[in-house]
C-alpha cells in the first residue's frame, strides 16, 4: 500500500468556472488527473485530496465532480478547501454517511494509514484579503479543529502523524505559524498542503525539512496533476 496526495482539482463538470487564467497547464486537466491516477494508484493505495475539489456552489451542483473523484482508484480522503462550498463544518458526518464506501471526509476526525494517523483541517494563512484580526480568528478556529483531529488520533493510540492542510502552513512573509508550532509539538513527520497557484506562489512556499518536519506542496498545477507519493 502507498500513500499519495494531490490538491486543487477544481473540477467543474456542472459549472462554468475555469482555471485558464493560471496557464495552459489547466487545459483538459481532468483528463490529466484521471490518466495519472490510473497509472500510479492501485485499489490498495490511499489518495488524500487536499482541498478545492469542486466549483459547485452546493452538493447538488457538484455531484458529477464527486462522482469523478469516486471513480479514481484507491481509498480517497478529502480535506476541505476554501472553495468547497458544498461542505461546511456541520456537514462532515453527513458527507461521510452519504458517500460511505466511496469517499472519506477529514475534519475534526482522523483516518489510519498503516501505523500513522492522517490528521488535518482546512487551515488559513493571511493573503491580504482580510483584516489581521479576522485572519487571526480564522487561524484560531482552524487550529482548534486540527487539535480535535490530533486528539482523536492520540486517544485511539496513534503516535505517528501526517498532517494535511489546504492552505499553506505559513503566510508568505512568515517562517513559523500556529500550524508549524502544532506540527512540531505533536511530532508530525510530514505536513502536506495545496492552495498555491502560479510560479510566484510556488517559490514562496514552505518546502523541505524545517525543524524536523518535511513540508510538501501538492497543488495540482505545481505537480502537473500527478499525485505525489508521500509514503
């Protein structure tokens, strides 16, 4: 069994949204996702999809997108992204019940992978679109959700963690954040995140080993929609 990750599918089978402004890498990107996943991933593997799955404004408007994800090989674990309007904090259990046997939704909970616990939340980083006070409130909210994920895994007896966020763990000018401190405090081996589009954001991302934690960016366009092997 292997563990893979990919973020920012931005599927739009029932929407007129497009990612074309971010470059030609997005042309027919759904076909790239399907081809690469079928080539790399077996039914025994786990694929964590790191947010921004669908442009659908509600669950009825993203059925085709979620069916597409369900059709990909392996066990699929979904992290909530900032554009995932079909999913709010009160709907996680409903989504897990509705898509039981097809998709797993990660928020305030965890999932096992061998002797690791997969933990995570949407996260947040300041991008200049908010006041500092509002950004701090969102970071605090997401940190509380992440703590619930860690504590659920710890109560179940797990001591090894891989942490997933949709947003980068730090804002562009930061070297540390609430999320990097949590990763170090819980002894996380890897932090995987997405959200960043365009070369200028790729270069600003927190990458590599920092204070004993490996940070990896798995945005779809960064990887040309080829899932990254995590373990």
